[in-house]
């Protein structure tokens, strides 16, 4: 079966001349929670922008069979309207009949543990709730690929666990499981991945068990810290 997402020899150079991706090849074969870890500047965010279509590769081929949605490190950068419901309304595809809109918004909130919070002002949400609302926005938009760029970097451990559990549940549900590509610097998160890879110098390494990758990287992180 064709992979859901594939990069073939993809290179990308920023206008300033920095080569962010260098003949990068990898693929995601099936739905699940896939994690990428790598040092600052290794190209993770550039890769996410190429998948989402915000950037086009200089060379090589990006093939994506899924509908992507980005979830940023700081949800304040993507929640635009005053209430949870109005923000999700902005994410709905324009062809959804008016009668189904409230239902879709309610379903999206429920799937991230924010049921019945349509009228809650966004400024009253915790950081973790805001991040789950950003994920609800992706669901409302009918995205099938979540591109999560360090989604827990600003959260406390309890909120971090809640986001991990929410995304895992969405990726493992029996009907229409989602695919998530989760960028992290928090090595302990790798234990929750279905597959994990290291990004170095603009290239993605082979998928391996997240637990194993964490064990391999832990000594390096200790040495740096
Ligand atoms: N908008 C930009 N303009 C110019 N260079 C950029 C831009 N964004 C990223 N770069 C450069 O591209 C390289 C890869 O950056 P990128 O942000 O993709 O790495 P990253 O792995 O996501 O890093 P981090 O872990 O710090 O977020 C870096 O050298 C960076 O300075």
C-alpha cells in the first residue's frame, strides 16, 4: 500500500542560504502517533511547514495523502476568536451546512475533553485546555494529519499527559484513526510513540521504538545538560 506521507530526497534552502533539509527521505506508512526528536536547527519545523504546504521544496518530492493541520507550541498563536465555539467555527470547512455546524463544533470539543464549552471565553482556559482547543480546531477542519510542533513545551506535567492521552486516543480509535507527527525535545514523550525517529542535519533517520530511541538519546542529553 502507498504510504500516507512520503518525502523523497527533499531539500529546502531558506532565502538567506541556510540549508534546512538536505535530501531528506522518509515515509509514514499508517495512522498512529509518530514522533521526531532532534537538536535545535535540525530542520523539524521546516519539515512540518513543507508537509502543510506552507513551503515548497527546492528539490525532491513531498507526497501527502492526508489533510494536514498544524498545532503550534503556543496555542495563543493560533486561537483567534474570543470563545471556544467561535474559534472552532472559523476552522469548519465552508461547505458544511449551517444546521450541522453546531453539531460538528460540539463533537470536536467533546473529542478533546472540552464538552459543552462552546461559550467559554478563551482567555479563561488553562494552557493545556487552550492546546486541546487548538487540536479541536484541527478536528473541526476535518484534518487527518496532526502536525504538532512541540505541543507540550509550555505545559506542566499533568497537562502534558492529558495532551498525549488525547492525541493517542485520536490516533488509535477504531473508526478513522488519525495520523500525528509530533515534534518533541522532551525525551520521556518518546515512550508514547508508535514509532520515533531522530532528525539530524536536515535528514530523518529510520523509525524505531520510541522507548529504545529515548534510551539511546538519554546519555547524550545528560552530557549536554
Ligand atoms: N524563516 C526562516 N528564515 C531563515 N532561516 C530559517 C527560517 N526558519 C528556520 N530557519 C533555519 O533553518 C534551519 C532549520 O530550522 P528549523 O526551525 O526547521 O529547525 P528545528 O529543528 O525546528 O529547530 P528547533 O528545535 O529550534 O525548533 C535553522 O538553521 C534555522 O535557523
